[in-house]
C-alpha cells in the first residue's frame, strides 16, 4: 500500500485513468442486460452485446472521466449530454448514466454544498424527465426510478465525503495550531526563565567578585606593614567567596533535573537582608548610610528580591566605578503605589572610572524592574556622583 500511494503521488493521472477504465467495464457489463418488452415493475431481460452507438457513447463518457478532477463541471455536462443522446438515439439500456454518477460524485466532493444540490437536482430532473418521456416502459418503471436514485445518491455521497474531508482538515489545523502555540509558549517561558537566571547570576557574581577584588587589594597593600588588617581583609574575602558559592548553588539549583539532590530551601533575599548586604560593603571600605522607612508595606517575594538586587547592583557599581573616598546612601520609603528605592553616591574625590566595554548591570536592573510593572532611573547627579532610583509596585502585574 505504501508503494502504491507513492506511485500514485508520482503519477497523479494514473488513478483517474484506472477509475475511467473501471467505469467503462461496468458500463459494458450493464449494456449486456438489455430490457426486452414487458411493462410494469417486472421487465424481462435478454443478454446480447451492445450496439456500435452505445459502444461509442460509453467510450466517450469513460474518456471524459479522465479529466473529472481537473474539470468536474465540464465532465458532468459532457456525461449528461452523452446520456441524453443515448436515451434519444439508442436503446433504453442507459449504461452511460454510470459515468454521470461518477462525475456527479466528483463534483459534489470538490465543491460547496449549495452548488452540489443545485447541480445535483438539475441533473436528476433532466435525466429522469428524458427517461420518462422517451423510455419504452411506463414512467414509473424500475429503470426510471433507479436513474433518479443513483444520481441522488451520488450527490449525497459526494457531499458527505466533502464534509468529512473538511472536518478532518479542520481538526488537523486545530491540532497543528495548538502544537505551535504550545511550542511558542514553552519557548517564551524558557527564554524568560533563562533571562531571570542570567540576571540573578550577574547580580550575585558582580557583587561578590567586586568585594573579593577590593578585599584582596587591601590585603596585598597592608600585608607587610599591618598583617592584622591583612588577615581581616582575607577573612572578608573568604566570607564573600562563601556567600557567592552559596548563592550560585541556589540559583543553579533551579536547573537541576528530576532525581538530583534537592535545592536549598532558604527564602530568596529581600529587604529583610538589606542590613547584611550593606554591612558587606562597609566592611569592604565603602561608607554606606542606610535609611529604611519603618512603615514600609509588606512586599511580595518578587518585589522584595528586585529591590534587594537593585541596591546590590547599585552599590557594586559605586564600589567599582566611583572615585576614591566615595560615599553612598540607600533609602527605602513608601511611594504612592508601592516603594521607592534610591541609591546615591557623591562620586568621591577622584574621577569616576568607566569599565572598558561596559556591562549589563543597568540593563538587568531595568529589565527586572520593568517586568514587575515599575520604573527605573539611573543618571548622573548634578555636582557629581550617580543616582539610581527604582519605583516598585506592591502588587506586581499578572
């Protein structure tokens, strides 16, 4: 069956030729059953070969069926004309009407329902009227009733096949659309999750590596003259590296597969851990003043995490890019629709450093805040320094 289907696709005309030959064979077999006299519902039958006229008409009708799928209406009109010619000129065997049945079925299967019923009723009426008017038997003979029934069944069968094909195509299209939508939604969720994890990794790595860098520089500077301060700086390096490892483990744990060890169950950082975050920068040599409103609203986990990351990234940038002796100020106050997180620095006594090639810190902060329906402003201050201000809603958008 597979080879036959492939061969039929490679030779699309071959099935039409086969159906035309099968129809010609059926017409020849029917032509041997020739009615002979009698009236009423029972008509004697005698068997003999068809005449030359019937043979020519049947051959022409079968040849027309080869083009039935490409020109269904023209083929139907030709076969109806040949059938009428047989009814008018030939004996009342009516074998050519079999070609009308095939052509009408094809037309009904490839057009719409109104066209099917209009053309089908017209074909049934014309052929039945001609057969009743020119037939040798009474108008209610079996041949006339059979002609009416066969043409009607051809139109109904073709319409049923067309409806079935349309239903299957609609179901297939719906399934394909659902599959495409599911794949697009899965891809979108994966992209959002990757972006969120990338932002978290950037925040964690940038913050802790900056602290490690600063403390390592302090330790190298005072190693010979003040070894006690060098030991203290190295202890801060160890603490910062341990915190970085813990946060990286918690973030990368989201990527674990089923059956892997369970991820840490500690809650995500928020404003409750703000004092500990500020202390890490103070221990790194950055004076930070922190002002948190006592009546700040209770924040959802996502909003608290975003506020924590904004402060972390802003202070990291101050530590990395601000001049010497820079000071920072962090404030968290209630806003009209949520909370307002502000990080200011005075720029220090030296020129502000610019990292070669830039980074993604400000872009990550902006994406994080915008995803929650908030707004972020990051700009230089008049007179020196930099300002980062984020307004986060208490209820993030769905």
